[in-house]
C-alpha cells in the first residue's frame, strides 16, 4: 500500500508540474502575441495586445487551478479518498482556451 501511495503522490506532483508548464507556455504565447507579433508588421497593436492579455490570464488560471488541484488531491490522499476534477475548473480552463483559440483564428484570418 505504501508504494501505491508514493506513486500516486509522485503522479500528483507530475500533474502539478504539467499545470505549471502549461502556464509558462501560455505566458510565452502572451508575450509573442501581445508584444512581438504587433512589432513585426504594420498592424493595429491593440487586438494583439488584448489577445496577449488573454493568454496571460490563461496562465494565471493554470497556476491557480494547478495548485488548487494539487492540494485537493493531497488532502484526499491523506483521508484515503479520491478527488475528482471539479467540473467548473475544467469548464473554466476549456472555455478560456476556446475563446482564445477563436480570437487567434480571427486575428490570423482577418489581419
């Protein structure tokens, strides 16, 4: 039983690190979309800056959701229970990512 608990805790840590990697990726996209892309061409800056701010917000959501999930799973492990992913957390991340994907497509094809 102890080995299974250790493996589960390590899996929880790896999952938390994945949330953080996603946050760093979203932050890199925020910088690229908000600062680099508008300076490469003759385009109106504000739509790209707004898109960059959206990706920065997604990065914050990843960090907050990741730490909340990590702590919830650790608490459940201590109690010998299971902690399913909250539907509202999944919907929040998916909704924000979906909106940003559509906005990115709009900027790519309209500009």
